[in-house]
C-alpha cells in the first residue's frame, strides 16, 4: 500500500504512524493501538519505496527510534509488561537499523537502540515468545556489528553491557539441571541460543582491528560467570568456541592483565580456558590454514 499510494497519502500515513508511537499511547486503553503503530512502522521500513518516499521515511527514522526507545524504557518499568510488545519493538528496531544502513547522519540514533536493549526484560525465557525476544535482541546486536560498526566502537560500554545481558540469559538457562523433563523440553532452544552467542563472539572478533582493547573484558565477563554455574557440556562448548575467537585477537598485554587482575578462583578457570584454547582452537586454526594453503 505505502509503495503504490500517492505522496500526499504516504506522508499522511507516515505522520499518523509516528503519532501512534507517542507517549499518549501508553494509556492502558490505547495499548493495542500502540502495538499496531509499532507493527506498521516495521512494515513501512520493509516496503520498496521510490526516492521521494524513501527520503521522507529516512528522515522519520530517528524520531521512530527515539519513540521506540522510550516505549521500551516504559515497558521495563511496568511489572505487567507483555513480551508481545517487547518483541514488536525489538523486531522493528532491527528493521529500522537495516533501513538506515549507508545513509546514517547521526550515530546517536543507533546508540539509542543499545539503550533500548539494556531495558529489555530478559526473564527466565520459559515460553516460545520469550525465546523469540532473545533472538530479536541478538539480531539487533548483529545488525549493529554488521552495518554500524563505527557506532559499536564509540558506544563500546553500552555494547558490552548488552552482550553481558544476553550472556547472563544463556548461562542461566544453560546450567545443568536435576529435572530431566525440564532439560529435554528446553534443550533445543538453549542450544540454539548458545550457538547464537558463539556467532556473535566470532563477529566481534572479526572487528579486531579496533576492538582488541575491549576483547579482554568479554573474556573476563565469561570466566567470571563460568565460576558461578555448571554449564551443560553442549552449551559450554559453543560459548567456549566463541570466546576462543575473542581470545585469538587479545594482545599479550591484555592476557597478562587477565592473569593478574582476576580473582584467584576466576584465574584458575581462565587458566584452564586458555589451556584449552591453545590445545584445541589454535591447533584447529593451524590445520585449517595448512589445508587452505594446499
């Protein structure tokens, strides 16, 4: 509809959509209207628009991202918040971040998306909708790394905080459980989440040229959390493989800092992790390189 209607109707439709994201829609009786506006914003971002309409939409994206961030902050402060609304906001933010790739005027608007992530209530993730929220959260981090890496570097503290939020969720659900029925019911989703974290760590490592100073913080966060839980073997394998990719870009000075600054118990965990890294990961890397040369 948006791609075939006239410019006057398109501007009216765009204006109404942005108005629907306003603070007035936080009223309980207009909650459903707010959800519709969020989804309409997502549909607009996915439309194939001509130059005039496309430019008009791009100019509206910063306002939409700001509104969605405010909505997420409001949801997080509301104990009765629904995951349906959270999921809709995250999916729309991801689509908007893709829409403005290559035409970004102010990186602040992408940094706002990171602010919204920090407010996401990643709970026990017991339902399918909770799982979808996790993967929508991961998709935003993936978009920022892939399409807006300069923002990730400038807002590194917020980015690391967002990754930590995601890691805590995986490790909480990936711990070994005595209830075997519960284990079987959530085994597949937890494994997929661990695989997503592995890919995210590998993607961060690919930005090594400017990210080495922060890579050690990711390693420190992982080993610190590893001290608190006993992970399932399959979950630990994928998380460790991701951390190995990060270790691959750590400088010797960063490694020495980890050996010195970590608490004694965490130092022992790091020592075992680094031994495995040298024994398996670096060996696999050398074998892969030799195979490619042949």
